């Protein structure tokens, strides 16, 4: 069963992310990689497949742990 979590993107819009397809979850406070500060969640498919959210990586990982 897929692990969906609710996050908020940098435009303050709620989004749902399937963490089963996430490859990395890392913080980028200065927007060095994506030009948007926040937590970068990268998905399978290469460097260009990512989304930036406002939640801290610890919150996302905790949500993942609680749902299993």
C-alpha cells in the first residue's frame, strides 16, 4: 500500500506525496539546488524530478514511520 503524506509546497498549497517513490529527502535552506528554500524531495527518474515543501525532513520521515 502506498504511503501518502500531506505537505505544503512553497506557494502554500497543500499537496499529497507518495513517499514510496521518493529517493531522497533533504533540507535546502538557502535554495542552492532549486532556487527555492525548503525541503527537497527527489523522486525516481533523475535530478529534475523533485518537489520543494515547507515541512522539515524530520517531520516527513516521522510521518512515514507512523504510517507503517
